[in-house]
C-alpha cells in the first residue's frame, strides 16, 4: 500500500466523503488509518492529499506545503459564505464593459500579492473557543473572527467571459444540488432563484493563484470585490497542486 495518495475531490463532496468513498472502492485500505492533509470546501474540487498509517505522523509537514489553484470570480453578487453556497447579501450588477472590468481587476490585484493578513471566512471550520466558526454564523452569535498571515506568490487574471442570467441560475442550481449534508441548500436555492435576473448578463473572470498554506481563495474573491467596490464571490475553485503533488 502507498503511504500517501493524491485524489481528485469532486465538487459537492467533502474531503471526508472523498476519503471514505476511496476506502470503499479499495478494500486493501479498509483497516488502514487515513486522513487528509488540507481541507477543500464543498464547492471546491481538485488535489486532495491522503496520508496512510505511519505517514499521518508527518501531517503537519504536508499541511504547510504551498498550494496552487485555478478559480473563477462571479461579479454582481456577494454572499455570506463568499461562494455560491451562501446567502446573497448584495446584488448589484452594474458592469457593462469588459475592458473597464479588466482595468479595475488589474488595479486591485496588487493588493493581494506578497504577504498580508487574511481574516478567516465566518463560514469555515476554523475553531474558536472550542466551536467551529460557522456555528456562530448560523446562530447569529457575535465572535471575534481570527486572522492569519498568508503569502501569495502569484495572482494572475486569465480571462473574462459573460454568462446569461438564465444559464447562470441553472448552473448554480445544478451545482448546489450536488452537495449532501446540511449546508442550508434549500434556503440558498430559493434565494438564488429570487436574486438572479434571467434577462441580465453577468461577468465571470478566471484566475490562477500560487499561495501559502492556509490561504482562503474565496476570501481573496470577496476581498478583491470589496477593494474594487463591486460585489464578488468565488464561483468555481479547483486546487491544481499541493507542494509537488498534482493530478
């Protein structure tokens, strides 16, 4: 048996579901101790490193490896989870010109390279006072959200495209329905149904990022929108590399 595995976590699945599905398909691992080194959100996909038996002792080393992602930002909406698996808090699609958006993005990217402090998303599994942050958010309880130092070595705009509201809504509905467990899906789908204007067209920009461990890409998307004064969220996230591990 291998001491580590590199799996492709599918969108809609949790890391634990991905690990257990692998174990069910590969019976020789049924009695092995296994864990994943580095979470991926339900709406994210890509490289998931699984440690087996004795290799679990080196988990901290794996957690500290740099990461690379390709991701998309949808402009016009802001949600409480910073991605499509969240309640829409702001809906303001005033962008009409691709060149203007590209200029705004390029002017904002410089604020998200190098070393800087990033606040954890309130909808995350970060533990504060023995409870995960998302539990405070769901109960509307006040909590001091922790921050951490992160490093972004590269953040590059790849392209900008437009998508009709009708296609956008269908795609969001299909993707959110992939998620199992309690992530407020039913409530969120009703909100998206109400908020998306099917006759409108929305901009989606794709990016590539190289960053340190612990960097939240959906926080980058939300913060970039704040800097540009345009509602924004992480539309798609795919982790392409962990250290030297890739699919």
